[in-house]
C-alpha cells in the first residue's frame, strides 16, 4: 500500500518531473521547457487549445467532447 501525504499549501514545494528539462536557450534569448519523450494525445489536445484566446470553460467543454467518459 502506498500512502501519499499532501502538505498544506504554505509548505508544499513544487518541482519538475525528472524527464523535463528547463534551461536557457541563447538562440531564443529565453528559458525553454523541454519534454524529450514527446506528448501523448490528450496532452497535445490540451496544449493546442492554450492559444491565449480561449478561457478554461470552453477548453474544458471541447476536451470533454473529444474525450468522453474521461
């Protein structure tokens, strides 16, 4: 049996999963976040909709239609 302990928000610490790479890219003059293994279908569908124009509610509705029963 595995027990998960969730810390209160004021004591919780965030970290990237080990397979993500966060680094500075001189060619882009910016930090980048890399995920070398690629994205699965559902993750790709979420990111396609993060266009800076759509709010969470319509994105959620579209994803529910795209992935019924999830």
